[in-house]
C-alpha cells in the first residue's frame, strides 16, 4: 500500500480544497494519506510554508504542489 503525505496547515483554505480532492481518490488505488501539519516543525515551515498544500508520494519521493487535479493525484 502506498502512502501519500499531505503537507497542510490549520486554517489553510487551499488545503481544505486539496483534502476534498484526496477524498475523491478511488479506494481501489490502495493508498493511505498521512496528514502533516507543517506548523509543528520549523524546518517544514521553511520548506513548504508558501507552497502548501503539497502531496508527496512517500515511496518515490515525488511531490506536487497546489494547484493540482484529481488526475495529478492519481499519477503521483
């Protein structure tokens, strides 16, 4: 099973939209989503602060930043 890491932050309206897209992914793709609030880690704020929401494939290391589509998530 693949893991998608969802870098997010409290109060981020774009993150809420991205979360809705993640919820639309078919369960048949066999993945799990691990949400990470970047606000809890200064290094993550430095890396992703102005780029969130970002989704990263834990296995491949590939990542996409907003804006992205459902098809982008499927191909990740």
